[in-house]
């Protein structure tokens, strides 16, 4: 999935330290892969290839690579950027950590492809600036100035394949060409959807590259079929720390998990060489029977063919979206992000980001939905517990069945009391008759 957080002033030192240690440690097997510049805004500033500490520090400070200021009148304690982290499911991390060299190469390539594809959507949909008095007008921008760092371990020393994308808090407006800070509300609004897209693309890539199968998708995430839950839990010490912290304070839910994540966050021990960590993982995994032969058995359970849009039954998919437990299960209306997430959840073997977006837009142009004009705002929960509005001009939709249900409910509410019982019977579903031959 994708998690997102703000870098505090001075909080970029973690990434700068990663860059400073450089490629030498990586090629010796001790460090992580060097960072790479990503985002259209990076290319505009001539930032390409491997990340250097000097260039990263300058863009996080609001300057170009030569040190020229890009932001006029910026505050002394300006927030430098956002940490957007794409996290592979634990079972995929185990496959990457313990698999053969070829399996590791395929998992790494699949992960990188999924990160790039999901990040492209996040950039297209959420790279925005604010203009006008009070920043009431939201305008499109040219793209992110960002650096991507792929890592192999968690802070607890367990296998954890993830990529941290450091997005500098600056971009250039497509309207007036002026560099400004990002409208972070759009990033938060799209972060969950981008996470679902990453997971769906990763599943499709690994299905095509290795022929693996998947457990059911829950909250956008699916683990590889064949890796027992007890093994996943054993290698999830970081998650256990967070859950235990939540239990200590008696608070649960997404906001509580975010607070517990930061409260239990400790510095990663970089003194243990990666080969030493891997030897320990192999020994621990062997206790559960997860050896190289078992990992090989997870591959080629199906044809090595990535799912394509042509292989997806859109009629069946749309029926599942229209169902009572579909898009309108909790709200009468939905937006494009909702549709994208629901489609990702219903494609067990995944699909490319491009295919999911096309399927979503085709659905919203179909007769399965009714377009509504419903301007308003959504809300996000800040780290300090306060909520903040996210103004949105996005179109909303509903289904014909939901419109008919609301029409009947309004009609029942406006009927005289003596007619309501009779009128209410029209809302009851017709009993289904099963005919057996």
C-alpha cells in the first residue's frame, strides 16, 4: 500500500544520509540501492539518474540544483516535502528476500514497475498548486520533483520491500509558470487510491512474471497463495510493535495506527550487513518449512501471463460494482477514486494501472451509473486529530437502483401515515424461487 507523511524541517537528514553512504556500500552488499530521480518536475530541473545528497538537499530547501531559489518569499520553517512509501505485501517481501536470484530479479522489477505506474497517476491527479485569495483556486502543475529510494528491510530488521518517494514541496503551475508549494490536500486525497493501484499492478506483474496465485484481496492488499499466515506474522515484528502500542493506549483505527507508527518508530540499525540479516531470515523461515523448494513451488501455479483488459468480463465486473455490497454499500454516491479502488479489489490477479483506469472511466460512461452535480468537500484527519476539508470539484455518481430506492423512500416519507405500511411493502425484495430440474 501507500503511506504518506510530511517531512518536518530538518527531517530530510534520513534520506540525505542514505545518499551520502552512496553506492559503495550497496555494491558491497551492506547498503541499499542508490536513489533515483523521478517525476516530470525533476526532469524540468535537469535532475536525472542517481540522486546526490547536494541536489536533494537543495530541492528540499526550495532551490534548483545550482542553488537558485525557486520559491518567492518562502517561510523560514517551510515544510520541505512529503514521504510517500509504497509497501509490498509481506509475502512478496519474503519471496524477494528468500527466493533465487531470478525470482528476486523478477520481484524487484515487478515492484519498480508498480511504483512507477502508480506514481504516474498520483502525479497526474494530485500535483496541484493553489492560487487566489486564501488559495481557493486549485490549478494543475507540471509534475513532482521527487527522489525514489528502494529498501529491503524494515526498521525491525525483517524483510520489507518498499520504496520511499521523497516528493519535494515545490512544483510549477501549468497556468502561470510560477514555482509554488504543493497543495498537499490533493496528495492525501489520492494516496489511498494510488496504493490500491500499486497493489493491483504488482499482482498483475508477478502473475505474468512468475505464474503465482493470490489470496483474496482485502482492503486493496492480497498475499501470495502458499505462504502460511503464521510465517507472515512471524516476519512482521514492526506491525506487532504498532498493534501492541495501540492496545496499550486502548485506541484503534487508521488514525490510531498512524500515531502508533510514529510513536514506535526507531532508527534502523544499519550496522548489520544485509548478508548477515539474510542468513538469519533463511534460518527462521526454515523452521516453518519455507525453504527454497517451497518458494519454487509457489511459481508456475498458473500460466505466466499477466491479466489484460480483454480477459476481464466487464459485464460481470460492473454487476459486482452495482451490487448492494458494491459502490453504494456505505454511501449513496461515489467518485472516480471510489470506482478505481473497487475495481482493484475485485481483480484478484490484478491488472495494469492503465487497464484499471480505462475500466473505471468506461464504467462511469456506461448506463450502470447516473451522473450527479454535487459540489462539496471531503475531509481528512490530521496527525493531531483535527479534521480538515479537501475542496473538490469532482463529479459524483450513483446507480439507477439507488436513485429508485431514494425515490421510494422519499415517497413513503411524504405519504400519509395510513398509507405508509402499504407503500413500504413495495420496497421489500421479491422472493427468489429456485427451480431444480
